[in-house]
């Protein structure tokens, strides 16, 4: 079970942490970010489950510039998503951890038509130091 999602520069979210319980409902006015929260779940599915991140980013969402939070003019800015999983729920499925598990993805622009995706699974928070620990799984995706 996902306990929380932390979003940075992702669509309409400049910086936001959303916590989940056993039952959740998305309610809000138009433009509040409900669909963008669902997109954050799609990222997890694409990166971990299907490996179709480039199709999602380019063909479905229109590329890096369409996904990047519009309110951030910093050219060094990056998109980051962190998922926190409940280690007790994971144990029911045979995955045993002593503390919550965090999975994160960071997307950086590399030049005009490429971006770098870094993803990492850890058993501690890493939003603050992700840019310094790029030793996770890395690969380049061409944006066309």
C-alpha cells in the first residue's frame, strides 16, 4: 500500500506531499490536481511495472516541458516523485523490511531534446539528497 506521494515540479504541484489511508477519495474543484495525482500513480506503473516511461512522457503527456511545473522558471529545476510504501503491508506479500520503503524517480533535462531519468528504491527518505546520490539505476531517453 502506498502511504504517501511527494511531488516536486510535477504538473500543477510545485511541492506537495499527499498521504493516503485505507480508503481514499479524490474530491476538489476543477484544476485542483486530482488528475495530476493519478498521473503520479501512472509514473509508478510505467517505471516499475511496464517500463513505458518514454511513451507516457512523450506521446501521452507532450514531453518534459508539459510535465514540468509551469511556475518554476529555474533552468536547473527537475521533476521528482517519491512514493512511500507501508512495510507492514509489503510483509503480507513476502517482502520484509524493518522500516518503510521509499521509491523515487527524478527527471532532469539534458540538453534540448533529451532527459535523464534516475530511479531509486531505498528504505529511507531521499528527496533532499537525491541530486547528490545519482548512483541508482540511470538511463537516457530521447525526447522526439
